[in-house]
């Protein structure tokens, strides 16, 4: 992939996260997004680790528990748009 194409695709990702998460699908609320990831609050009483264990079985889902970054972030997930994610 050329550098220009990569830069254009990377620059479009924050908008894609915001667009995909605008209606809070499944109760997930997007709190921040960048070129490579989104920071979303999950709606479940379960820990972030438990939610991640359930989500990684879904196609086109790449997530990490927020508590890997900050121990108090048990209600947050770091989500990455995969190549197969809907536009």
C-alpha cells in the first residue's frame, strides 16, 4: 500500500468510529476515537475482561479491556476497526 493511500485511510478512521458508534449500538458509548482505535464504555455489569472474552468470538472485532491501560477503567474497552468492519 502506498504512503498516500495509507494516510488517507488512516485519516478517515476517526470519522468511521464516530459514524459506526453514533447510535450507541448494543449500549456501547464511544467516548473518544483516534486514527487506530476507539474508547467505548460498555453497558454490562460484567468486567471489561469478561466482555472482551465474549466479543473476541465475533467476526471483525478487535478489543482490549480498558483496565489494561488504567485499572479503574473496568467499564471501558479499546476497540480497533478491522479491515472487515462496516464502512
